[in-house]
C-alpha cells in the first residue's frame, strides 16, 4: 500500500479533521517530554471511537507501516515516537469513562482518560484511582498502564499494575482480546501483567478495567527542612526501618525548592534549606494517632531547620501542588530538560545524591533533584539547551554515568519512566543476554512483524537505531 493510499484510508476512518499531516501539527508529535529524541511521523491519526481505532490498526497492519499509540505525550523516555514514515495513533479523543461500579470498586474507561479526571469522577463515590504521577493532570491512563507508572502515593498503594484488573487490547494485526478479568485477579498467563510496563510494544489498550480504592479517612502531612540532603535521605530510611508505612515520602533539593518558590506553584517552601522532605500518613484516625508521634520523632531527630504539619486541607493541597508542579517550575530554567529515572536501594539514596552532584559539577549544567524517596526512585532533572551539541552530549553522558552508578549500587535503570529509546543502550548492563532474548521472544509472539512501537524498551535493532535521530542540535549523525 502506498503512503497516499494509507493516508486516504486513515482520513476516511477518522475524518479529515482528525488526520494531521501538516508540518506545524506534526511538530508537536515529534517527541514526548524527553526532547533528546525526535522523529517526524508520516501523520497522526486521532480515532474518535473504539471501532475507528480498530480500523486504523487494521489499515496500518495491511500497509505494514510502523505505528505507536500516544496518550498525552508526557512520557520521559522517548516512548511515543515512530521512525520516519510511521504513524502515531493519538488516543486523546478516546476519553470516556464508560462505567463506574462503586460497589465493586472499579471503572471501565477508554485509554485517553486523563488520570486526574478519573479520580475526580470517582470522588463522588468516596473512591479514587491511586496511581498519581506528578503529571496526573494531563497524562492518560493508557500511558500509565503502558509505562506501569508510579507517583508519590504509590509508596503505599503500589504502581499502576496493582490497579489494573483487566484490559481490552488490540493486537498489532487488529485482533481484539481481553487480558485479565473483571471478576478475578487470576489469569493463567497473566497477560494483563505482561502488558503493564510493556511500553506500548505488544498491544494497544483500548479499554481498561481500573481498580478504585476508598479515599483515605484521614491524612496527616509534614514538611521538614534539612541543612543537608544526607539528613533528608537518612530520615527516609529511618522511618521505614522503624516499621512505619507512610503513604508518600518525597524529597526536593535546594534547586527544586527555589524553582517552585519562584513559580506559580509556590507554597512557602524554605528556600534556605538544602532539602525538604514531604511525608504523608493516611488511613483510619486511630492509625494516625498511633503512628504520628513516632514519625514526628524521627523527622526531628536530625535537628531540622524547620518542621511543620499541614494545618488544613488547603495547606496540604498547596504543598502537593508545589511538589507536583516542581517539574514544570524547573522548565523555566532552560529550553530543554532531561528528567532522569533510576532506582537505588533506599539506604543508598544519600550516596547516589552525592554522586549526582559530582557528575553535575563535571557538566556545569544545572541539576535539580525531586524524587520518590520512599521507593528509592531518583529523578535528577538536568536543564540544558538542546540547540547546543556540547550540552546534549554532556547531559547524555551524565545520564549514562548516573544510571550505571544506580546499577552498581544494586538498583535498576528505571523506576517508572520506562526504557523507551533513552536507556536501551544500557539494558545489557542490567540483564544478561538470555533474559533479553527471552523478553524479545515474548514480545514477538504478539508483535511478530515489530510494527507496533518498534525499538522501544529493548535493545534497538540496527535499522531502528539508525531510524531514530536525536535532537537536531545533537552531535549524532542526522
Ligand atoms: C512533569 C512530569 C512529571 C511526571 N511525573 C511522573 C511520575 O510521578 N511518575 C511516573 O511514573 N511518571 C511520571 N511522568 C512520566 C509520564 O507522565 C508517565 O510515563 C505517563 O504515564 C505517560 O502517560 P501519557 O499519556 O503521557 O503517555 P505517552 O507519553 O503518550 O506514552 C507513553 C508510552 O505509552 C504508550 N501508550 C500510550 N497509550 C497507550 C495505550 N492505550 N496502549 C498501549 N500503549 C500506550 C506509548 O506508545 C508510549 O510508549 C512525568 C512526566 C512529566 C512531564
């Protein structure tokens, strides 16, 4: 099938308004939130119904053209990109909440439903969708499932995989299957679990059955400021070592604090602190009564600069707005950001933070740290200008060094942003050849022609490596 025939078919399916192929429109789809990677698609199709989505996949299968699903494009590992000539299926119009079953605690939704919208709707039943990425006001549940996303409160509630009961998926050849079940958490092969975190490379989730959990009965939030990052990190380990289980434990360093306080997200963070630790406890009032004194004692052990408890819902919301807006606030520092994602054992947080500073001083580029400390999940945030090939090279090298050190410390290449295009070259440092080849074989059972989101999450084949170009300013060949 020629490109023009494919374009005509997709236009017939979606309608002329929902097939984008002009330069300006495509520009927005050339990258996700990791602008280190860019690749211009042939077109972007925006199916408006489930049937249109299936028809699009069938047309792309027939044309043997590479394609990928895209939710909101907030991914941070270069996931929702296709090689040149490929097609993006943008699922933002598939944003209906189809059913809510409050008595059974689940909802059936389309993949383009925005994460926070689902929780907002569920609130009237006293329920919420627990995964709460900092991007939750825009990212979609389809993207959350594909990346197995986390968020501050996943420390207590678990990652997205713990909150997806079943999925209806469209395989790359257009066949529709249901993985998992609304009535049982058991599934012989657990294909539901296989999908979660597969980075959109085995199937497209067209409907999701999502668990909804009760809203907490009570909440207590503390903000403690320390004179060193080490104090903040060690406090996190001490809280867990004491057997306490807060819902969230988040750390922000001085650079992140200052960026928040200079932005619309300002919430009164102490700008003189080297680091702040935000701890939240939730549950039955009796649990809060029991655990709060122990948590407060540990928070105060290292003579903090300041210690405060949110006195009202308004204060608590403001603190979370500051934490979740920090990524956006840092965006003002430079034209581009490289937000990394690595994991270390919690007890190694102070060590990896010291190493991040060492690497930062070699690059001379600003770095800020804001992270899910409870999970040992770090997110160094480098600010740079992608028009400078030198800066691109510096951040890429810095990223690789930090991720390698995470592995040396017994951690992992990714906590929640996925491998995407960003980390595929490092995968063989974490997994042996047999494991990688097993994963590849598993993927090829469902995606035998490698047309669905090729080259993501596993080491790139040579053709793919050549197909995906870095940003124009990069020293990489174009
Ligand atoms: C400021 C900021 C803060 C963030 N904070 C967090 C955080 O706290 N925790 C966290 O985990 N992540 C975070 N992220 C990363 C990102 O928001 C998550 O990975 C999110 O789940 C991506 O959702 P999306 O809809 O934007 O997906 P996209 O970026 O559009 O796609 C991501 C991947 O999912 C695939 N995909 C999308 N929809 C489907 C579908 N229906 N079926 C199959 N595959 C699909 C795509 O092909 C791609 O590979 C943050 C990002 C930003 C910019």
